[in-house]
C-alpha cells in the first residue's frame, strides 16, 4: 500500500494558503531578475518561485501554498519530494554521480531496462535503451526504426506533440510556438488524420464511423507517399499537448493493423500518459494495443531526467554497436530514482488515479449542462481536460481558457492549458494527491468556469 506510506511521509501542509497576492512581491522581484539573465525564449505559466513542494502542494518563496494540478507537466506523480526517491538519489550521489554507461557500466541501468521490458505492453522479447529527455527517446526510436527497416519516412498525426528538438518539433503538429521561425523542417515527416471524437477532420457521426473514416485517410496518406517508404508511425495513446484527446475507440487497433500490413514500426509515445497517469501502467493498455516500440519519460524517474525506448528485441538490436548513446544517457542517479518509482508504483497508486477521475468528473461534468461554454470533459485517470467552446457552434474559446486559468492562479491553483486552439484546460495532479485538496482545487476551477460563463 504505497499510497498510504507516501502520504504519511509528506511534511508540507496539504492545504491551500494565500499569504500574498499571486505572484507575491518576492516572486515578482525574482522574476524581474530572471529577465536580466535568462533567454526570453522560455515562457512561464505562472511566475511564482518555488521554495518546496510535495504531495499536491507547491510552496512559494512568499509563503503561499498553491495546489499543484500540473505535476511539472505529468512528472512528479509520486510527489515532488518523494522520500524514497530522495534517499536512493542521495545514496547514489555519495557513491558516484556519473561514469557514462558507454565508458564503464553499473547495474541500475540494467535493472531499469529489465523492469521496462517486463512492464511495457507486448508479450514478446524486448530490449531497452535509456536516455535523458522525452524528445531524445522519440529521436532514438526513429533512428532504431530506420536502422531496422532501411526506410526514411515517419508518419505522425494531427494534434501530435513529440518534442522541441529539430526532428521532434517537425513531428509536433502545432506550429506556434514549436516550429515558428525554426525551419526548415525535415521532409520525411508526414502527417495524417487523428480520430478526434469532438472535431473529426474527416467526418463521421458515431465513434465507429470517425475511426473508420480516419483510418481510411491514414491509408490514403500512406499510399500517396508509398506505404513501403515508412519506417515508423508514432502516436500518443492520449494526445497530451494537443488537447488530451482520447482517440475514438478502435483507432489505435486500426493503426496496429495498418502497421503490420506494411511492415511499419508502431511507436507508442507514452511519455505523458504512461507510468500510471491514466490509472493503468501504460495508457495503450486501455485499447489492448502494444507498440513495437514504447516510449517512457517524465514520471519514469519522478523528476530526475530519464527517458526510455523499449521495443522488440530484433528492432532494438538492429542498430550497430555504438550507434546509440549519450553522455548522460541512463545516468546512475536517474536510474536510482526510477528504481524508487518502481518500488512505489503499485495498485494503490493506480487506484488513486481512477479515484481522481471519479472526483473530477463528479465536480466538472455538471458544467456541461449548467454552462454553455464547456464542450467536453475528457481523459482518463489523472489525465483529464475540459474543452471550452461555444455550445452549438463549437467555436473554440481560448480567451476563456486563459481567463479561467488566470482566475485559478490568483486563487492559488496551478492549472495548465493546452490544445491546438489553446482552449483546453488540463488537470495533471500528482497521482498521490489527497481527496480534500483535490476537491478544494476543483471548487476553485468550477467557480472560475461559472464566472466566465
Ligand atoms: N512526447 C507525448 O508530452 C513533453 C512539453 C513541454 P521532453 N511534453 C511537455 C514543453 O512545452 O516543452 C512530451 C510529451 C510527449 C514527447 C515529449 C517531449 O519530452 O522531455 O520535453 O523532451
């Protein structure tokens, strides 16, 4: 029963508390300093400087306690100062902080790979490679798929997010801010329709029809370029930055079939949705689909940078020796953090993700009827979102998403927006957040939505 043990070890008061306005005077001063030294290329959701964080609370330098509905974008699932992670990390740094796995080896790297081979979807022989960031995992999956197939092209989808590096920003659908002024983009990246149940690009009035039409258009797109020119197709099981879009049922299964038909490597990007976020260890389990390659990052080491590419042994071993790596790839400190995550990520934590969904739906779903601006409440487990759009026309309302987010921030609740139109409010609380704190934050959010309506 990890959940209770983790909760017992939290030392920060798990209540919202406002000592000053948000951001407070100290944060405001630090933010001005930051602007003198930090590139303007980094944005910020809420210019508040953090003193400490754990459970569902972020405590700032002005003494405010904010409710954390972001988890650093789905990273600190077990709490931002999880004790077991802290202990294993500290003990490792005492012994050695780094050797580079390509220079001399350490066993924690192997152990993390073994766990991932055993726990990612797919009942086949697997191998894993460890890296540092999500974008690096995506890039390496493409390198592996190309090496194994000898083909150049990569199929990605509408609303996709895969990173900010030169290849992955091209794979990401949204142009501003991710691609703007950063071109040229590699021409081997080809985009196809996703199966967005609320806004189906290729039409369809039932989920089954949406899936059928989207899959037909995927086949067309492949045919246009020659299906046998594709090394990989890459999809998120729930699209994250694109708006927490759960694909219409059967879409992922359909992609699995198309990939098999044409010898294309199916890469499932579980970087945001994986490691328990949706109430299952991997979100693709909801559809009973296994990628040939599954990507993990974010919550994998609870905030210490670590990412992983796990896939069929024959694919992963198709790469020549020395073809994969990186100075920090699978750093020993990060591997220890991941092992601490694996020790704690048990059924009680997954069950709490499911309970979070219940509570969120109970509070937010009535707004579908009570207001004329909530178009959908969607997602799975502790990965939930509300899409703001005018009732009837479905005209996206990013203005409302922004003002609702600001109203929440002012009251000490950290929430993020997302979506192609920026009109989606998403909730990513730590998986271990307590019920009372969750309800307090949701009441603030529901109040802000009603005010905006
Ligand atoms: N794949 C599905 O969600 C990262 C991006 C934040 P990195 N998402 C948060 C931002 O604006 O930079 C993400 C993801 C999915 C890949 C990535 C990339 O992971 O660790 O940010 O490189």
